[in-house]
C-alpha cells in the first residue's frame, strides 16, 4: 500500500488496509502481540445487562411554614421560601402577572416584570401539552427561576422563586402545598 496523503477516507481499500495494520495478529495459543495499549473485553453478561438506573439523591420535603393564616400569611410563606428553602427571592403573582407579595433580594419593578413573563410562559406551556402545567424552571444568566402555579377557582396564583439552583421536585411539592393551604384558609 502506498501512502498517499491526498487519498480520501471514502476509499474503502485504504480503510481496509489501515484496519488490517492496526489489528494485532492472532497467534494460536500464544500471548497477543504488545502494541502499547491494552484491549479489554467485557464478559457476555455485561453486554446483556440493562444499564444501571440513575441514582437520585433523596431530598426530604422541608417542613411547612407555620402561621400562614391572616393577611400576613403571604409574607410568612414567602419568607419561608427565602430562608428555609435557601433562595434569593420569592414573589407571588395573580393570573395577570401582578405582584401580590414579595420577599428577598428582588425589587418590586423586577418582580412585576418577571411575574408577567411567568404567566405568559405558563400559558405557552399549556399550549404545548394541552393541559395545565404546575411548575416551570428556567435557567437565567446567573440564577434559576422556578415558578409554581396553584389553581384558585377559575384563576391561578403563581409563586416565583429565584435561586442558585432550581427547586427540587420535593421542594416544588412543598411550595405547592403551602400555597394551596394558604388559599384554603381564605
């Protein structure tokens, strides 16, 4: 075989010749020829075994906030989101995206702008799945926005949380239940 640098790899003859040269010769009863690398063969049982299931770290559901009844209950609930769930900010909006309450490091104008866009995002998500979405997580430049939507009659309340990581499934369930519990006390 000549070494032709302009030959393309679509040339099957060249590929076959290269493969033949790279394959170690098989010697009956003798050790394989040393080539500077080790070739390992997996037992046949490995090939037929199903891949291992991903291991998900357990995330226990955080305890529910205390004393969410009354007019100060929303503030207590949002402060629970910030302190106990270790987030930067939490805010609650109605179906129009108007902020009802907020806590943490987020200005009211920013909460209002994000809240309106959260409602639009949920409306778009509902169109994808043709059913009501309960939560959305969006990775922003430096943080995550996790939004949880809870029905309130024919409308919804949406709680948005900004943090370093999206809320886990267990924490989203806890927030959902906390908001639903607060709604039930109206």
